[in-house]
């Protein structure tokens, strides 16, 4: 079957940038930002979705809020290994949230690992053969880490209301507030208040996946920026946003390992991407930069659904246990 490819213009790219920062942005809000009518914006988004440019609207939950303690990022040379087999093996250690295929037989994986399972990481390298791990970054996830777009602002305990709202959003990240309220039997005001707090506390991140196979006129690439130490984090991020803001799709919605900052960007061609690489390498505090040209990215939600269902069942069991003495008295 012939792949349908769409030439993107500047307005398409502006819409993509906005949805990459928050895929829940309304058509009216996007229209105001790009100088179009909301009807025209909707038509463009629908067209990009139908042609595969926009592959998926995504909601991601900060793994710290679900009890995960270790973040891991792997750069793997696949050799003859089967990707599904690699993912299955990684899921024995933790939960893969994002997998990106890159040019040259390279794959990147982001996974979160529960507290107490750190020792399993030692067995990880050998278990992936014949694939070989080129780079592995790990860090302890914490709500008290230096704040970044992926770190919780505060210690955030998810309530049953939060969990039900998130579960609803997993089925459709752009679901209207009123539809969420109706499906969860929670008032619209409460849904709006809790969702705003979840976003402000960096528990939830909304973005889109764009498939480079279906687009013409730009390439997607990831930059892994290795800093001299964690103290340069904010300075480097600020420079990247100030000088490369027009090229940024998003900062990966996973807690960055120590001394590593990861961005997904786009450019017109590999030569422009190389120029961006050299610019970032020149920033104070940068130890080194790796560039990977993406050919496909997959986001995994099954583990989120499992953890949310588990917490909802625990909450339900706890409520039943608390009610049991009262029921016994009434009987």
C-alpha cells in the first residue's frame, strides 16, 4: 500500500508545536495563536490526523505519582534482535513508556522501575543480547528533585477522583470536560479544578506523536544533552527554549536521568539539525550531545492503565473495610 505523505506548511508546523506542548489546547485557542479561524484549525488537525502526520494524542502520568522510584533511558543497537523481544525483556525490569526507532538500527527506550527493584538493572545488559546497549542513564526519581518540566512540584498523592479522571483521559486525551464529568459522575467544576492541579503539579503531560514517515519537509530528531553536572540544568534548558524554541516539539515527558536533558525537535533537513547540534554543544555547562534521527515513536499506556486500576481497587477495598464495622453495627 502506498504511504500517503503530506507536505506541511508553516501554519501546520505552528499547530503541531502547540499541540506538542499541550494536546488539549482548544481549536479556538490555537486559532488565536496562528491567525486562523477555529474551523480552519480543526480542518487542518483532522487532515493531519487522517493522513497519519499526527499519529496519536497522548497523556502521560509522571511515574513518581504511581510509586516508581527509578528512571532509566537506554540507547540500544538492535543488531538482529527483535524489538518486541527487547521490550518484553525490559518490562520484566520495569515498564517501558516510550520507544523510538532511529536511523542506523538504533532504538531509544524510556522506562520506569518500582522502588526495591533496582538490583534487576544489573541483569539488564546481558538479557538484551544480541542487542547491545550503547548508553544507559539511570536516576532515582523523586518529587523533591530540582524542578523541571518532568518533576513533580510537590509530593502529590493521587486521589480516587484523580485516578478516575486520568483513566478517562487515557481513552481520549482531548476529551471534553463535560464528557469527563458525565463519564466519571464528578461535577464539571471538580474535574476542571483537579485537572488543572494535576497539570500544574507536573503529574500529567499532554502531547502528540507525529509520524515522520507521513510528512514531507522536515525531520524529527532527539537531542540527548549531557551536562557537566545538575547545577547547569536550568541554564541549559533556558538557552534551548530561548534559541531553539521554533524547532522544539517537546521535552520528553519522563523524569530525566541525572545530568541528562532530552528534547525532541524538528528541522528542514539533516544539515539544519547538525547546526542545532553544534549550537547546543557550545552552551556553557554542556559536556556532550548525542543526536538521533527518528523514524518512528511509540507510546505505551498499558502499564498506566494497570497501575491506575490497581490503585482504584485498593481504594475500593479500603473503603469496604472501613464500612464493614458500621454495617455490622446496623445489622
